């Protein structure tokens, strides 16, 4: 089973939550097939609906032999345990997972900014609400979350949870990239307060293990269908 | 260390996310001290600010000897591994955690209903936005999430992840209780579609392991400061 590539299923058009898993697979040199990028969204929906027993609530999910594993942080915990992209000693392992779940929280809030009142409705049908949500996200939530990761790096750096990079460092990189795409003015204003996080972002961007991937077509650019979206009217220095 | 009670820190006035941890501690017969209920919110804030290294982003957190463990689902995973309130075989264990993270997702969305545009502002300052968010949550998100857990029980019941109750069953109980408090009319309308989930809720409510706790003052009632809040104008049959 270890020799068989894993099957990853995620929406093929956006980086989204799937990208946190892809970064760990790629940096860990773990063989996988990105099934919906080969076969399309309809194949994903069909596959997901056919899964019983360990059914996923939503993509991404990873197939491990006969088993189906969903929830991004849960998949990363598994990959960390089995492929050296996580931590092995018990409490750094728990702490890395704790940080990953905190990244999941800000990712959900970042999505909420452009869809504060109805996930199923279009952005242009909730622009007024989104403007209020963005103001609060920029002024309060971004400094709170990013300041937290900066403080963790101040405690324990240069990596978040161990003596070398782990999946959670890759995820902080992806979070910063997403926030820079969506809120470039705000991220520029916050940059002086985030020296350790931005240095970590730069180190991940230069990891030899990721060089091929980041310059390949496998890396999906951020876009206006994803979790992180750039609407200039939702960005601002404050 | 196993003989020492754990220290749990969570806001003392609300059930909130802390209650998911409390239910597992209580049903598992695991000794703990509920520090902020003994010492107050200010003691919690002071303790949290003093923690470095494995610092929590937010309560609840559990102290395990010298270690600090945060994020509700992460704490439950730990308690499951060490105290028999979870699953021991690998994939039911992963699946239970996956379900717990999905419960965490709907809990965050339930909070978002009454605070869709600013977590830091009062509900009465975002009532119009909350009305839209509630409509979408009731019509789309509640059936989607609750229908998912119902389908899992249809696949694998009568318990969500194993042959006896585990922490994730206690959490589904708490989720249903919270939704019934916040959205009684909507939950009544959905009841015919959720026979297996509601039967699970009733079995958990009658677990001998929880009898003392649920009738004690340690069990904090839902209230208007928590995650699940009852605003009649946000409820409805549809």
C-alpha cells in the first residue's frame, strides 16, 4: 500500500483547502494522483456520493487503500504520522495539529468575508454585508490570528512546531500567500509586525523540496472562485 | 500524572466549546478541575497570557502535566487516545476525528449566524445581516450538516464511529441540544428527517455515565452569551 500513490480528490479549479494537502504531499515527496484534475469536477461529485461508511462531508479527501480520510487537518495529521512531514514526539505533534486547526479557523473566516450571510449566494448579492465583514476581518481578525503565529515563532522559531519544517509551516506559507492575494494593502501594512512569519514564508518558498512543484502547472493560482478572493473594495490599509 | 486531575480552562459563563470537552471528561470518569469556574474569567485571561511555547489561540485548553493542549477536537482526540472515550483502531479513530472536525465547522457557522459581519460587535448592531445569515443557515446549512450525520448513522449506526459511544456521539448530542435551543421551530420541522440522530441524542441523554453530570450545577445551561443563542426572529420552520 505504501508503494501505491494516494488518490487526492479536491475541486480542480481552485487551490482552496486542497492546496494545504498538496503542499505536504509535494514537499514530502509522497506519490499521489490528483484525481479531479485528471477527471474533472463531475467525477469528484460522483465519487463523493458513492462513498459510504467513511463518507466525507466535503473535499478534500484522501484515499488510503480502502479507507477515505477527510478534513484537511486530519489528512495532514495522517501524512505527518506516516511520511515524515509532521512531528514524531507526542506534544510537538499535538501542537502542530493545534496550529493547523487554528489555520483552518482563519481560512474559514477568510471565506466568510466574501460570503458572510449566504454561502450559496453570489458575492454581488451580499456586497454590503461583505464590506462590513471585511472591515472587521482586516482590523481585528487578521492581526489577532497573524499575531498569534508570530508569537509562536517568537517562542519557538524559526519553525512553528519542530526543529525543521513540517506541514504546518507549509500551511502558514499558503495562508500568507492567500491573504496577500486577497488583501495586499492590508498585508503590506501589517508586514512590519510579522517579521518571523514572513521570513518563514520566504524560507518555505525556497525549499528545495517544493521548487519543482511551485514552478509547475500543478500549482493552481489563486483566483476569484476560491477561498481567498481579491475584491479591491474589501481591502484596505486598516 | 495519570492520577492528577487535568486542569480545564474555559469561559465560565457559557457552555460553548468547553462543553464538548466537559462531556467527554464527565462521561469518561476523568478527573479534572474546571479552573475558570473556580477562579473566574480574569484568572483565565491571566493564565492564557502567561502561557508561552505551546500557547493556545483561545480556550478551551487542557493542561497535561507541563503541556498545554488547545483546539476542542485536538483535546478530544487526546482524551480518546488516553482514556477510552474514543476509538482505538486506526481508521475509526481517524473517522471519529473527521466527524468531530465537521461538528466544529457547523458550530462555527452557528456562531456566525448571530455575528455574521463582526465578532466583536453586538448582535443588535448586525440584526439585518444576521436575519439573512439565519435564513441561509436554516434552509441550507442545517439540513446539509445534520443530513450528513444522519447518513453516517445510516451507514454505521447506532453510534457514529464505533460499536459503543465515543466522544463524537457526546458532541453530536451537544450540537443537537444547542440547535434545539437556538432554532426550536426549525429543529422541530427537521425532526422527521433525523430519526437516527435524535435517537442517538436520546441515548446519550440517558447514559448512566452522564446522569450525575447532566443533573448537576456543573452543566451550564445554554444562554444568550454563548455560541448557540435563541433569538426568535432568527428561527423559523424553513
